[in-house]
């Protein structure tokens, strides 16, 4: 009896076999990760005049309504976002010029890019010169983005040539970046002088010169430059195919290799 009891105790105290590490799964056995769904842009339909006219009338009605909410205006714009017809340009231009909401004006400006290229191109360039729009750089930025998609060519550079250096306020950074994107996309060689003027870290050449801008100007310019300096270098590369460390280096290369 005692022997049986001792045997049972020894068996109870004996450790069992060590747990085995899990067998690694082969590549074939591993679950295949599911790809995330790719977001596709909403297709733009070429609307006939009847459909476009009705949509334009509805958009105008909502935008003119004194009691129209931000949500209603946004919904009206999204309804127009599905179509393309030159009859949509005039009401969209009206929104860009007049609506009280900058977000609504920005969206209307972006939707001009969906319209027939030639008509949209003309409207966009006129808006960029419109003083009712010139006070709103974020709206101008959307116009530049749209222009880049709507038949921009080098003959139209004058429409935007002065906008980049007009002022270096913080609210103009988005506009300046949109211009850089257009220049890079279209390899606009006429922009090179402007790009090189804004390539290096900005600083006054002679702080004691009476014509030197005040310190506030240089501070604002430096902050703007810090925001898009890498994009300037990338844009110069897009136009020239070369990487440079300074405006002087770029200028010397361009003298030997005029574009």
C-alpha cells in the first residue's frame, strides 16, 4: 500500500514534457493579407445641354437663397461635380466671385477643372485677374490647380507670373505651392528666374540700405521659404533635370546649358 502511494507521488511530481515551440507556418499556409480598397475618383459625365441647364439653374437657386445653409450649398455643388458642360461654367464662376464662404468658393473653383478645357481655361485665367478673387489666396490656389489641368501652356504664364512673389504672407503659402506644382507639371522654363530668386535662404544683402525692406518682411519671407524650399528644389529639378545646392550653382549651369 505504502509503495503504491510513493509511486503515485513520484509520478505526480515528475515534470511533463517541455512545450514545443509552434511550428512556423509556410508561406503557402499564411493567411493572405487583404488589399485595401482603392478609392477611385468619381467619373465625370459629359452632360447634354438640357441636363446641364437644369443643374445650373438649381445651383444658382440654392446659392442665391438667403436661407440656404452651408450643407445645402455643398450638396448643390456636389451634384454639379458629376457632370461636365460649358453651361456649368458661368454659375460656378459666380460662386467663386461672390459666395461668403471660402470653402464654398474653393470647391466651386476646383469644379471648374471638370468642365470643357477651352472654356474652363478662359474662365480660370479671368478669375485669376479678378480683384474680387485676388484677396483670397486659398481660392486662387484652387484656380491654379484647375488651370494646370485645363490646357495650360507657356503663353499663359503671364497670368500667374507675378502671383508667387507678390507677397510672402503665411496665407499665401498654399497658393505658392500650387504655382510650383503647375511649373513642375508643365516644365515651365519661364519660371526659372522666379525659382532661383527663391532658391536660397532669404536674407537682406545690406541691412543698412535705406531701401531694404523691414524686418517683418524678411521674417515672413523666411517662414514661407521654410515651408516650400524643398518643393522649389524639386521644381527646378523637374524643369532642368539637374539637382543644385544653390541658386548660384544653378545659374552657372544654365549659362552653359540654356534651356
